[in-house]
C-alpha cells in the first residue's frame, strides 16, 4: 500500500484529542497525509494540523490548568448557546500561520450543519478559523455561527466522519479515525486512563470548580431518582448515542482502507483536562491498527 493517504477525523468532544496521537504515529511511520477532512473536534484538530500548528496546540492542551480552563469560558447572555467560544478561537488564531483554507499546504475540509436547511455544509475554502468554529458549535453548548443568514452548528449532526469527502479527492487510501467506536475499552487503555487516587481527587476537584463557575449560567436539573442524571450528563450521553449511530452508518456506506477506533466510553465528551492521556490513547490505537 502506498504511504500517501487521505486522513479523516471524526467528532467526539474531548475524545477527539486522541487524533493528535494518531497523527503523530502516522508521521513517525512515514505516512504522507495528502488531505485532511474532519468534523467537530476532528475538524478542529485537522485544521490545526493542516496549518502546521499542531505542536503549540498540543502543548496548550497538555499544560492547561483549571485557571486556563475557566479563563476560556466566555458566557453568552442572550445567544442560543452557553459559550461564545471567542476566547478559545482567539487563542487558536494566535497559533495559526495562515488565515485562509486556500493557503494551507494540503486540502482541508470541515463539516458543519446548517439548521436552516438541515443539510451538511462543507468548508473547503474561505476563512480557516470560521470553518473550525462552525464545525465545533455543539448545540446548546457553543453559540451557532451565523453566515449569510444560515445558522451553522456542529457537523456531527449530519456527518460525523466525512469519509465520503476524502474518497472524492483522489485515489489514495483513506485512513479514518473514529473516536466514538462501539468497541470495548481494553485493559491497556484502562491503564492509560486510570489515574492515581490522589490524581483522581484532584481532577474531580477541578471539575467541581468549573461546575461552580458555570452554575449560575447553566441550570442543573437533577432527577430525584438518580442524582447523576444532571443536564450535562444527559447531554453527554445523548451526544454519545447520536454521533455513534451516524458514524456507524457512514463507515458502512463508505468503508475506509484503514479504520482506527477509539472506544466512545474511554472518557466523557467534556473531559478536556485529560488531554495527555487521550493523546497516548490515540498513539496506542494507531500503532495497533497500522
């Protein structure tokens, strides 16, 4: 098989950080990525990789602490979404050496969903930052992107793993990375994700601080029968189920030459503080499948 490939990266919230580890292994093994197509977190990581800014982005994720996480939360007041996302995108913009998709060294496509037409929107030209912001706009979490009277949100609603895009570009094999796979978490993966007791307490404390910070903005409706079924947990599980089904359908219709799968139960959609562990999960999965 030729080393030239088209790379496809699925959405999946924090699990999409594993894409960084996959890309690192692809590069180490000499694969020549000819294009990258992605949705949601896959679209974000893919765009940053295409702009050759993956290293500073990785370092930012790994070194981000609780103060940095809270600093990035710019709440919206009257807009349909909890977070505006302007602070996050401004931080990312500072890492990017190019502004337009046409200026990237390889073809790049990000997928968004147009709520005015109920169809997918494929960004393969124009402003890179706008394309990435539109593809990660998880409904109710990030405010939508309004463009030419169209309301753009997360592409995972319609095409969570855009293999069809990559297959139209050329005849090179497609390597697709699905971070919502219905596969069991292996013992090795558990070991990577399992923190020490002290680390687990520290992590839960960080999450509690973030929840306290956003409590006045997001109403936490808790079931009396199950206190664990909070707004955020219900949303998390809903996203899990929805994008997993969409991903499975697309993979069956457009089977890639190589499929790298990350279990969807490896972590929660919003576990971004586990970046380093998730990158290692991506590296492990890539090694096993390549």
